C-alpha cells in the first residue's frame, strides 16, 4: 500500500527535470537516424500552396524574413519550400528582413536553393534582389509602402537598386504578393501599410503566433496562413521535395506524445495523491 | 531656449502636430504626390532615422552597468569585461567585411545559435507547465485539459495519419475557439490602445515625453 | 566542409549547450559565459545594423538630394541627451515628434485591422451553408460575443449579462487549452529546428553529443564540489 | 464584400467609418473627462489574490517580487497598467513592512520607464512614513537585453525565495521562464498577459492570472483619476458597439441583407 502511495506521490510531484531530459532525448533521438512517416495535409496548407502555385513571371513578390534566427529554425522548411515554388514559377523576388539577426538568413536559404536557381537561370538583379535590414520599425515599413525609392536606395551589398527589377516598384500597389515569414516583429506593420491597402499577403508564422494571426485570414487580410514547421513539412509533402520539415516530423510527433503521457500520468497522480493531501489552489 | 523644451504645452503641441501630419493624409482622397502626403512620408522617414539612434542609449547603459561591476570588483566581473569587449570586437570585425571573416563567423557560431536557444528553451517550461496545469481540478481546468489534449494529439503529425478521425476535431478547436479568442482579444485591446493614444494626445500621460510622474 | 565550418559548428554547439544548462536549475559559470557572449555580440550586431540603416536611409538620402532627412539625424543626436540628467529635457523634442508620428501610424490603421475587419470577419452565414461551416460559424459567433461580455467593467455583471459573462469565461478556458497546445507546438518547432541545425549533415552530430556530455558533466561535477555559486557572477 | 454604404466627400473610399469611430472615441473620452464624474468600475477578482499574496508574504516575513513588464514600447497601454498595479503592491507592502523587489529592464525603452517606477515605490514608502527604508538596490536594473533581464530575474527568485511573485504589465515570452521558476520555488504566482498566446500559457503556469484587459481595468479601479476610469468606460461603450454590430450584422446578414457588411466597408 505504501509503495503504491509512493508511486502516486511520485506521479504528482516528480522533479521537473525528468520532463526536460525526456524532451531532449525524444527530439535528438529521431534526428540522429531520420526516416519519413506519412503525414496529413491540412486545408490551410493547401490554400497556401494554391496561392503560390498561381504565381507567374510577371509577378513581383516581396519576401520578408520577419524573424530572429530562432524563428528561422522553425520556419525554414516553409521558407525553402515556398521559395522553391516561386523560383520554379519564375516569379520575381525582392528579399527584405526586419531583424538584425535575419541579415544572414537569405544567404543560407539561397545556398540551399542553388540547384533550382541554376536550373532556372534565376539571376540577381533581374529576377531577385536582396535589400537587407530595411524594416527596423513601423515607420520604415510605412515609408516603403508610400514611396519605395524614397526609402530604399541600396541593396544589402551596398549597390544602387536603379536598373534592377525594382524599377517597376513604386509603392504598395506595385507588389503582386507579400510573403511574410514571421515571429510577429513587423507583421502588424505590414498589415497596416500594405495588407489593409490591398496588397495580397501570405504568411508563414511560428506556432506561438498562430492564434494571433488566424483572425487576419478569416477577415481576408491574409490570403493564407502556413502554420509553424508542421505547415512547412506539409508543403514539402505537397511539392514532393522532402526537406528539413519532413525529417523533423518524428521528433515533432514524439515531443507531443511525451507531453501527452505526462499529462495522463499527472492526472493519475492528482487523483491518487494530491487530491487527498491538499485543497486545490486557484484557477 | 530651455523654456521651449521644458514647456509641457509646447512639446504636447509638437506631438499633436506630428500626429496629425501622419494621421490625416491617410484618410484623405488625395494622390500620393500631394504635398500633405509627401510631408507625411518624409516625417515617417525622419522618425525612423531618429529611432535608430536610441540604440546608443542601450549601449551606454550596458557599459555603465558593466563598468560598475568592474569598479566594485563584484564576483565574476571578468564576465562583464568579456561582454564589453565583445561589443567593441563586433564593431571592429564589421569593418573587416560583412559576408566573410570574423564578423560572419561570430554571426553563425555565437549569435544565431544563442538567439535560437533563448526561445526554444521555452518548450521545456511549456512542457512542465502543461504536465502540471492540465489536471482536472475543477470545471475550468477540465475544459482546458480536454481541448489542450485533443489539439496536442492532432498536432502530432503521426496521429492524423494513423487515426484520421482526430483531424476534424483538432481543426475545429484550432479554427474556431483559438481563433475566436484571438479575435475577441484584438477587438477589446484595439480600443484600449486607441483610448490610450487619445489620452497621450490630450496631455494626460506626459510621462511618455519624459516629464516626471508628478513634479517638474 | 572546411575548418571554418567545423569551428562554427563546434563553438555553436558548445555555447548553445552552455545556455541549456539553465535547465539544471542552478546558476553556473558556463551559463554566464553563454549569456554574456550573447549580450555582447548581439548588442554589437545591433549597433552595426542600426548604423547601416542610418547611413543607407539617412546619409545616402541626403546625398541624393533629400536634404530634409538631415532633420532625422539632428533629432537622433538630440535624443542622446537623455543620458545626461542635466540636459535630458532636450530629448523631449525628438520624443514628441517620433511618438506623435508613431501614434499617427498606429491609430490611423488599428481601427480597421483590429476592430472593423474583425467584426466584418465574424459576420458569416449561420444557415444555408454546409454542415461544417455552420458548426464553425456558430461557434465563432457565440464565443466572440460571450467572451466580450466577460470584459465589460463599468457595470455589475448580473442577470442574463452575468450568465453570458460566466459562460464566456468558461469558453475562454476552452480557448486557452487550444492556444496552449498551439504555443507548445511553436516552441517545440523552434527546438526541433535548432537541434536539426546540429544533426544535419551527420558530421555535426559528434560535436553536439560531445558538447552535451562535456558541458552537463562539468556542471554536475561543479555542483558536487559545491563550486557553482562561487564561480558564477553576481546579478 | 458589398459596396460601401456611404462615403464622406474628400475621404478616401472605405475609410469613412474608421475615421468616424476614431472621432467618436475622442469625443467620448473628452466628454467623460470634462464631466469629472467618478464612474463605477467593477472590482476585478485578481486584486483580492494580490492582497492575499502580499498578506501571506508579510506573515511569513518573506519578500514580494513585483514587476511591471519589459516596456518594449516604452510607456504603452500595458506598461501603464503594470505600473498602476505595482503601485498598489508597493502601498500594500509599505503598509505591512514587507520587502518589495522590483526587477527592471528588458528593453531599451525600459530605461525611460524605470525612473517612474522608482518614484512610485519611494512615494508609497513616504506615505507610510518609512521613506528612510527606501533602498534603490531593491529596484535592480538587470540589463536592457530581454534574456539577460530574464536571467537576472530568475537569479533573484532563486536567491531571495520570495513568498509571492506578481508579474503584470508588458511582459513577453520571458514571462514563462519566470513563472515556472517562481512556481518551482513555491511562491504564489500572479501574472497578467498582454497577448493571447502568452495569456494561455500563463493561465496554466500561474496560481492566478489577470486575463488581458483585467489588468488595465484593475489599474483604473485602483486609481482615483477620473480620466483613467473614463477610458475604461469608453472601451466598454465600444465593446457594446461591437456586440451590437455583431448581433445585428449576423441577424440581418442571415436574413439576406448585406446592410451591415456595406456599413463596415464604408
């Protein structure tokens, strides 16, 4: 009997470092020997794919890395998969970032897309331009929406943007699409100064932001929302090019299951021990 | 001259003028090269440039704090010396080129991984919180537990593939309740933020301009 | 892979695992090392990037004939007087201008994105549509309205209003469950993505596992020797 | 979406209603401030939790830790609410002679807010005739970097083992680290959240949470400033407007009229 009580007490009051350790193990384990399990594609991802699938060579897309580096880790599958589609379709891309740490991201991404870039003879200046950190605050976003060339004069490498594909860009109305990859830094500013004026926007956000960003989809400001790494993996699945998203899904699954198991055990402990021992505290 | 800066009324008037210059043209049916629009665009750019300078204040406070540790020879002050050196080193590295060399190295070996850790470490806290809070203690906790449990199950990609019945339920909770809460929050907070803005414009919150809370 | 890449991986893995030692529950010198590295280099980076912004938008703009932008630079310099107790009042002018512009930017749009569009988005067909949309739309409409009543403050919540508000509060907990799960997914995604950075390609794995063993081993040994506190800097 | 219902001459299309609503907010705020009436505000139950927590700390002779956020936007809506609640905690602890620790920092803008917080704590002590007990080291400036601030905050919790941690105002993701640590050391944890995903996580991590706008409402309840109370009234009026628009919009839309959609597009 006392042994049973001991187990119940453990389930109710174990050292939280045990959870920490298990999460570590189940995330690293599958990454050491990756294999791909089937996943289901949500309607949200399908809608996102439909938007980028319709792009063509006459479209100019503003790709915004609206994220710290940590967010990039979660979003990279979505970034790689959707930029791959854009390049395949021949759409023009203008890349901008809104966090100092993000200035290194485009280089990493473009390196990983080297195969499709060379196959489609996608060239710098004519097909894509990298502008660097042009969105430090809302004022900067607003300025580019009203008069682009008044606000931005050089690309990331310090060269003038005259004579590039940006010659066709005047203000918010010149863009066919804004593709925002976000942890929420300047999304609101992009909505305020582009989305609300009518520039189409699609967004790939980190999981933490899903609840905050969802209302903008159903109110029509966003054309589609790709959720977290899970959405990125689904997009990889749709375009048939496995990447970091799909290989991470096993860790993703197991991480969720660990929490679920602990919730079940915690409830067993609660009914077997805590409830008899103390009165519950607040809500 | 200092009276100009010390007068609450004058500074408030400037704040209101600057506000109106940005606010009004947005609503008017005027072309983008209309003088009002041009003025508003320039003002926004100027505000952006001015804001970039505030960073110097942060760096200053960082050094002041670090140096106070060093002066006191507080335990582990050597770490503060290291931190201040790092700031200066980063500036020196930058002059040696952005896409290669030590600047590039520090960016990928130190800054980017550490920034990622800071946020990803939260998964551990979320897990231990979830394991502790998702207990059926009362009606509210039970509701929390049920939806949380279902959405967690749905989010694990394997569940949906072997047990598709979970998908509609997971989508239902995520696309209705989570969305409704986000929307309700947005509606209620938006008005609060606008009212706060109005209070500032009416001179009810002058701390915003750096006037002391009561006296000055 | 070359030497640069190897060193980036080795140092990155080591210093990140140092940061993870905060999970051990006790402050330790390796965590302090990671923390101060981050503060130092990240602050340096922010300085660089902001200088570049001032140069590219401000200085280049002025050179291109947009002379009015010089005002931005003058105001920026004025804002620096906040450092001094004696002259900090000078910073009020740039604050007044930038805060005014910020409020102008925020207030002119939030009423649309945060209020009107949200209401518009909730007005949806409740009948005459497919079963799934009907269930979705009813749930959203009822939840939003009832939860809003919970947030009324200038009246006592009694009678039907009180009932609505308390149902609203229960609905809120249903929402919290779903949102908590989504947030967990997000943080897990960040962590998985981070770890992937040190497991793909596979030559990086030994650096990750090695760092794990060395760093956590060191912390546990220091803890056994009761040296953790002594070696950790003061706050 | 239907075409707009009305337009004001000279105003860009689709922007008339927004402009009118903005003007309405200004008028309501001016009206209530002018009238000078002390409006009724419902007492938020979280305030009882705060008073209980400070009381328990006093009994146990342990400190209270209270923070008003990292103020990443300087003095904004949430920070002001956090400061008002902190002022309340400062008065309670001055009355009971409890040590109050206020970790500050976390963002560049927080440096503008910090002196005001210092003034609040000093005033609270002064009102109880304990001004000599004011110790500026109990308002440590941790760092202007969010996660260095967090590390410092957690260090304080681990060393001083407070009986209560009250964390309101403009906290962001760091709030979870702090709340979990606070829970691990056995302190009563009272928090408030300013954005929805943080609210949900904190609702699970805390013993008591002031959900969203409960924090500003609590601050207005505590304040004698009729202006602050009037802004809560204005928000209530707008909540009623939104409820009315929603209910009427849903009814008429489903009866086949797009009147409200056209109104909202105006």
